[in-house]
C-alpha cells in the first residue's frame, strides 16, 4: 500500500471512529436543533431531553426518553416580589434530579404552538447558562413540530438517574433591580422590552403590575414576532436569522455584538425569548435578563416608567 493510500485509510478510520462514538458530536451542535436532528440522535449516550411544557401535556405524549421537567424554573423570591430565578442550590438539585451531568448535552422543548410556549424553553436554557452550562439547545417548533412531522411519541414516563451537574452562578447573565437603576440613561446599555406593544406604551398592564409603561430608553421587540407560530398552521419555529437581524436593526439595536443588552418583560419569561434570539441566534455576546422585570421595576418608586413614547427617541 503506497503512502497516499495509507493516509486515506487512516483518515477514513478517524472519521468512522468519530461518527460511531455515541454523544461525541453532540456538543458541537447549534443552540437550536431540528426535529430531524433530534430524531437521529435520540440514542446518544450523553443526550438529556427536558420537556418543560405544562404538566398535563407530558402524560398525553412526549418525545421518547424525555424527562418531565416542568420546573420550577421560576419561583416567588424571598421578598415576594415576583416569579424569579430560584436559589442556586435549589436549581442545581433540580437539574441533577432531571439526570443532567456536567458532560451532558441538553435539548429542551415545550408545546411548540405559540411563542409563549417557546419562552418556557428559552427560560430553561437561560437558567442553565446562568449556572455556567452552555451545552444546551432548544428544539425548534417544540412538540408541535415533532408531532406534525410524525416522529415517534411516547406515553412512558422517564425516571432519570441523578446526574452529577454542578453549576455556579454567572453574574453577567442576570441584571438585578440595582443594576437597572444604575444603567438607566446610559448610552452604553440597551434595554429591550419583549412585551406586547400596548403594555410597552402603557395603554394596558397586567393587574399585578403596579405602574404602566416601559423603562426609559427601552426598545420594543415583542416575543410574538420572533417565531412564525400560526403562519399556515406552522408550529412556533424561530424566524430565519436574516429576518431576525433585520428586526434587530429596525428596533435600533446597534450592529456591534459587544454592546450590553438587558431584556425584560412582565415576569422575565418573554424576556428569555429576547435573550435567546439576541445571544444564541444573533450572536450578541453581552446579553442578560432583568429577572424581576417590570413586576419588580414598577413597584420601585425611584424607577421612572415611560408611556406613549418610543425608547429610541
């Protein structure tokens, strides 16, 4: 065998080795995976699938091997301000209980019918990111896409073995009320409001919100525009990157991916959609969620609330 043939044989052996090892290529995947990708990788040894849809949906049918992981991804904090991230130790125990280990690759999915459904997956992904774990992806279109493409469905509950997950809080992923107060008015920080336009302009508010309006300077990007949910009966698939880039430009976000961006909503759930789109799909490097969001900000008398005005004016 000549030298060239030996080289080709060696390269072929390496490629076969790589593709035959279960779980080896999982961590290299995007933060958004398709139903076809997940169906092909269901049996990978390092894969953990978390179903974060409403409790009752899991029993009706789920992705084979998925763990019921309804939460709590958000809970009432010690000050009874709102639905915020649970304490670090509680989250670590919960995630370990779902079978997640430090070398796992996690895929999160939801009902997949509306953007509000998808926000649950985005919130779980952000929570894992805040604990220093980034080997996680969202199933594009969720369970609706899985069923629409006639992938196998299971009703067998999964009881996972405990994982060895060890997470540590990454402060740069979370904005506190104190952070927000300091950064209001800064030309170096961009607030992005992911609520409905009526709430942003202060024409409407949820009953639990103390004051209507938005944080001064905040840009409006409602979560409902981030997916194509309902278009020709489509599940909640994320829009193409080019469309999302045009939207980011249209709301006056700078092209510089190093700028600091803080997303918020009423309770921090829709804000997770903003985080995922900006951080994982568009590549903005310094994105965080104001965890207390408007629920906390509106209750603070020293945080001004703006009505009937665009944030970029």
